[in-house]
């Protein structure tokens, strides 16, 4: 995974991926036969009802879980069957995660939270502080570096989480309902930030149930009952989103 990427191939390609979980003697399908591609610098939204498999799909994309069947090609290399230690290295190098609940360490300051991935990523000590500070400034929190999560608003906590996701210069940012715990005003600020990141060249995948959020992406992947039902450019679906029709 350390070789130079082939810019003519998709950054990520899932080939007939399925994910099933064992609950006692019962096998529960979460995803069935999913195939899709994500290109460099692309902005993709994934929508579907609760229990449709969209968060499972995000976990597979971010190498937080492994498929039961199928292939996952990252920069042309199949990572579907790698060992945990190698997957952890790939996650730290290639993916930045943003969650609905922020997932910040309450005992650490904003700056210390952003420093966490750097400590696992073999980044030289002398570079860590400057990189973390720069990312906090990028999300508008350069003046709040010493504040703890409990001293920050929900929107500010999510900005810290985004700075943490960015600090390793990831290949792809993965966000799971990133505005779900925020007011509309704070949520709009976070969405503006994501749009700016995309404009600067970042690749993003956002899981959401909100058509307004889904409409911001270039592509909208519609998922239900663990299967992809549609994968279309957002512009072709804008009239549905504006009408409030769930994807």
C-alpha cells in the first residue's frame, strides 16, 4: 500500500461484497452483493433508511470491518483478507473518520485530541504539534486548542473531530451522520466545511438520512436491505431532494 497510486484506476473498488453477522445460530445479512467505485477527490453520499446497511458499508470502506465475501481494492490492492495489524496501519494512513457522536477523549484538550492519530502514525515528534495546530486553524479553532470537549459547543467538537480526521492527510474522509447531533445552524457550518474540503481536493463519503445533506455530494448511492438500489449523479436527483423525497 505504499507504492504510488495508479491515477487511471479507481481509488476504491468493491467487487460483489457481502457482510453477514452471526447472532447465535442465526446469520443476519447486512450487505449483499455490493459493487461500487470511488474516485480520487470524489464527494459521495450514501442514503437509506435505518437498518439498510449504510453504516456497515461505511465501516467496510474504512477497513473498520472486513467483508464476509467479495473483494475490496484500495489503490488496486485487495485488502479484504488482511490481518488486523495491517488493517490498522492502513486505516491510520488512508482514512479519516468523523462520527455523529464526535468520539473525542473528554480528558484531552482539542489539540491533544488531534494529536492522537499522529502518535500512532510514526510522524516525527517535531512535526506533530505544527500539523495538529494547522488543522485546528483550518477548521476555525486555532483559538480553542487548550479547551476540553466539555468546554466546546457541539459544532466546535465536531470541528475538532474533523481536524483529527484530516491530520494524517488521509486518502478519504468518511463521515457517519456528521450533523445528526447538531442544530441546523451548526450543521450547516459543518456542511460548509465539508464542501470547502472537497473544493480543496479531499475525497469524502458521507452517510446520511437527510436528503438536504445528500444533495451536497456529486453522487448519491441509495441503499436498502443491504443492496445498492441506485448510484446516480446528484444533479439528476435534485428535484427529489428539494421535494423532501427520501432517497
